[in-house]
């Protein structure tokens, strides 16, 4: 039976990451406790955020921002479930019923056609959380087959040497990117695919090629240009003048690393079975210690800030990291700092929204869902919402 995946708690504690980077190793069975002040603040802002989704964000038909497809409905319901609302809670039940209406004959779960892979991935995450009794087994399995069929090297014939091999994009046959490929790995894991699943291992190859690291797995022309261990969004096949896109390219034509993609890369590698001794993991964690931040998406400023918070929490939780030391030698309790950052940004109505409109984060339902999902990782494993 495909079971609910509660915050991937316990993730891969094998990565309890002493890594020589002042990251203490977690003692198995001794989960860290939040300071009482952080725990109280967490409960208050989560309660207010959930109330916003229930009373303001959800439409009468159970959807959330339906004009954007099914994705926001899936994210909002996932945020509710991961923060303790039951499957039969009225807002959750309505949201699940609405999401079921997006199931397509081809097995995908989407509204329009442009975001088929993305919407199906986040739908799998949602339905897996709501599946303790196996009611969504068939739907999840068909959605999984749909995604694998759209993967470069899955249903499509591709040479493993192709830089795009193993990746997926927003829709069928489009340019693959690290964000959607990260969602693919997470969705496959939620559908109980193990790290050695062929689709996950194909995706891992694409993820590795999105890292600024000259590794055995990275055969792209960008591998040795920016050796900081961080991750970037996609792999261009065409030649682009770096001067025409300085936000994306370095002066020597390398691709700039940034925060949300680096945390996505780390999380994806962990879910694909890499351990703390793998050079790719070591390099990613070193980038994180060098650019640690809870007030911005490093390398992107406020753009994609709430998606960053979600990947930040998911990756550090999955890696078993409870405290880390930044490049200046300052120690960080990331859970407490993330709670405080999101508390400062919460609006009076309980929602979150990004003034930076890039990637649609000015939409309250999207930003609030990402914020609540990020906060779900702030509860140490085994503690109830």
C-alpha cells in the first residue's frame, strides 16, 4: 500500500552530516527539541496560516487559485495535511475532491496542458499524504507512469550522454529543469519508489549535471567554470552571450548558483540515495554553509523567496542537519530562525505574499502554501502538529 509520507521525517538520518563543516551529528533517537518560544510561535503562525487557507483562500468548489491549474490546490491541501489537519477536515476533504476532478485519462493530474508534469508531481505529493487507507493507490500509480513516460530517457529515447537525459520540464517534451526534476524525484519517493528506482537514478544524473562541480557525473561544458558546488536551474544547449544575461551567467560563461536550486539539488541527491561521503553532497553542503540565509534567496534576492523557504526546510530536514555553522563561524539553529523569519513576514490575515511578483509568489495561496510546508519541517520528527 502506498502510505502517507509525513514530512519525510527521519529522511535519511544517515546523512546526519558531520562533513567537517561544523555540522553536529544527530544521535539516532534523540531528536532536537524546539525552544519553547519557537514552539509557541510556530503553533501560532501555523494556526493563522491554516485559517487563512480555510476561510479566505479556498473557493466554494474546493480549489485554490484554479485559474493557475491544479497545482495550487495540491500544494494548499498538502500544507494543511502536513500541519495536522485530518483527511476528513472540511477544507481538506473539499480540496481533495476538487483535485480528483483534475485526473485525466492519460493518468496525469492537471488542468491545462502547459504544466502537466509539475501539476502531476505536486498532486502525487498531496494524494500520498491523504492515502493511509490506500484509496488513491490506482490514481497515484497511473500518475507515476505518466510522469516517467515524460522523462527524458524514460518514455523518450535518449542517449545517457545527452545533457538533458533524466530530466523533466513543466510539460511534455519541453526543456527540463532542476525544479521540476526535483519535484519528480520527490513525487516518485512519495509513491514509494526506492532510491534505486530507474527513473530516480536517471533523474539523479540530470541533477548532477545541474551542479557547479567538475564531477564524474557532470559532462556538461559548464562543469568546471564555476566550482562552488551550488546548483542552477537548467542546462542551456545553445551558446548565449553572458553579457546578455548577467543574472544567469558569470563573466566566463558559467551558470550562477542560487539558493532554492542548491537546496533542491541537495534534497534530490539525498532522496536518490547519496550519502554524506559523496563529493556532490559535500560540495552542496559547503555552498549552503557559505551562503546561509533566511532573509533572502541567495543569488536571487526576494525572487522565489517562499519556494526557497520550502526547499531550505525540506533539504536540511532530510539531511538530518539540526544546526550548522556559516562561513563567518556563526552557528545557526535553522528551525528557530526559519520560524522567526516567517513570523515577521506573516500578514495580519494569516497569509504570506511576496511583493516580488516573479514566479507568481504574489499570489497569497501559493506563498502561504510554501510557507506552511516550510514550517512543517520545523517540527522535529515524532512531534505532533
